[in-house]
C-alpha cells in the first residue's frame, strides 16, 4: 500500500469530482472517487482512506446520511462537507454533529488542501508495509483496519486500554502492537494471564516479595510491576482476576506505587496498563464479580476485536501467511492450498477464531505430502477441531447444569430435597437454578402422571 495519504471524494457532479481529484493528486494524495453515497460505502468496504470529502446535496443517499453511516462504522474517520452557499446552515449544523469541517463551492484549491491537511493531522496514518508496529497483524479487513487506526491513535499516549474479543481473536497481539507503536516501545512489554495463576502466586508475581516474606521466599523478587517499569503491562483475561486482588490492583493504579509482600517500603512505578478479556465485564460488574471502580480505571479506551467470521476476507491471507511460516518450520515444500481447500477455510465457522485457524493450517502442513494442501486434509482438520475439548469453564458449566437437572428429576422438582442431596442451602441452590434458567416446576409430575 502506498505511503501517501488516501482521500475518498464523493460527488454526483462528475466535472467537480474530476476537478477535486486533479487538485488532490497534484498535492500528492492518493484519490479514490465515488459518484454517490452508496458507491462511497461500497468503496469503504475495500479501502481505508484517511479523509472523506463529500457533497452535502446528492440524489439518493445525501452527504449527511453518508456521514452518519461512516461515523457508525469508522468513528475515527474525518469527513469534510462540500456545500453551496444556500446550504451553509446545513453544513454548520453538520459540524455540530461531528462532521470535521465544510468548504463552500466553488472550492478554493488552497482552502481545500489546507482543510485536508488539518483533517489528516487528526486522522490515523495509512497502514503501510513499512509499519513495524503492526507487522504481525495480517489483515485487509476494514473492521480490523478501523481497530488498528484507533490503536495507532491511542498508542501515542498513556491512556489505559481494555481490549475485548473472543478467545483466539488476537488480543495479546494487538496489545503488543500498541506497545510497539508507543513511546515506550524500547522498554519491556510484559503479559500475565490472570486466569492461569493461583491467587496467592498471582499476588506475589505482580507485586513482588522480599526474602522470608513467606515459606519458599528464599530471595527478593521485584515483581512484574517493577520489571515493566517504563514499559507496558498486559493483564490478559482481567475478568478472571480474584476480587481481593482487584482491590489491591486498584490501589496500585491510583497511587502509582507498589509495595512488595513482606515489606513496608513502596516503589514508584511508571507502567502503561493494557487489559484484555473475553468476558462481558458489564455483566460481571452487575453480578458483583468485577469492581466497577476498577473497570472504569482500566477502560479509558475500549477496543473490540472482531471475530474471524466477521472478517472472512482475511482468512485466505492468514492461511497463506501461516502456511509459509509452518512450511519452513516443518521443512516442507508446500506452496499453497487447493482452491477447494481455500473455499472450505473461508466458509468454516471458526469458534476458536485465528488461533483455531492456525491450528488447522498446522495440522494440514504436518500431514500433507504434496505441494498443495488438499480439501480433504482441510476437511479432516476442521472435523477434528470441532471435536476438540471444551474449555474448563464450558465443561464445568455443562456438568453443573446436567447435575442440577438430574437432581430435579430424582426429587420431582422438590427444591428442599434436591438442595439436601447437593449439600447446599435452599438460597444457594435457588441461585444455582437461576444461573442455568432451570424451573423446578417443570420437573413436578403432571396430574395425569400422578393418577397412573
């Protein structure tokens, strides 16, 4: 992709559209044109300009309708309106709703370039192959490009970022890209999975400890906050952090100091915080599992990663990228996928997102004996991926529901008796039933059954 800024010009006046294009290209910009709002939206599905210039009055979708559609899909993309003298009030009102600015017709060439330069100063730069900060993120998706544009903007500061997205969608990869695009890029980037470490170990890992602080503490350990000083600390799966640690983390973020276990001495820290989760933290807050004050401290800027099925245009790119890397790793002369194999990959459901795609490609590369991966190998890998084990959380939830159903069947919907068998009090047992939307009344025998 060219390093020159990209502009999308929209106008149903063909002559004016040509004039705009000439002036913008002469000024050194890449220009795409669209004769109406509908064609402009179609163009935005395949390109990511840094500025949109559109006429206010157009047949069909007018400039304001186009702006509303752009704002909904690409909120960081500045839009400049072109207006005749009779529609200046409309243009002024539009700026109050978020339109970047407006120019009156006939458009002055110098004013046009000045306004575009002003808009570019607030817009994210166009992605280029030279941008090292995002080199590991393979995409041609406008959804992903919009996330990356926001990430590039937020990287310049120190605002806390909360990345949400399904498991396997690339949350840690995006966090590392933000770090690499930031002034902290030369300092450490440290990630810790809050759900993979027991609570006692997680506390000592984060805050550190001094020798003798507890059994097994045979030396001083500075902890991850101190280790990441000057850099970035990623709390992966922050939704799994125990509540007692949430309180301590909030205190550290407020005071910008950390105190290792076993000592009264505190240390100043300078760390950029990025958090990531696949959970719905709004629901976690409502259920009392996640502190509201910590949530707002962590979620200064929120970035939501799309699912792989929402960016299917990336699947062939990602699959070929993974294949090239894995072919070298396995020392195989595999050069690509058969057309039918690509079709299977593109149409699959991908509940495990990009991580699952990588696993499927790895299996096909490991098993293929040809230079092209066949559709049969892809189909086999997809079937095995669907038979993969559930996560521990999903398996536990399914077991819990099946167990409760079995108890209610045995006791014919008698909650008191079912709770006694489960060795739980009635209040707690009702909460368990509510969690799984189970109605005890549905398990009581019907009158006809009782008569039998």
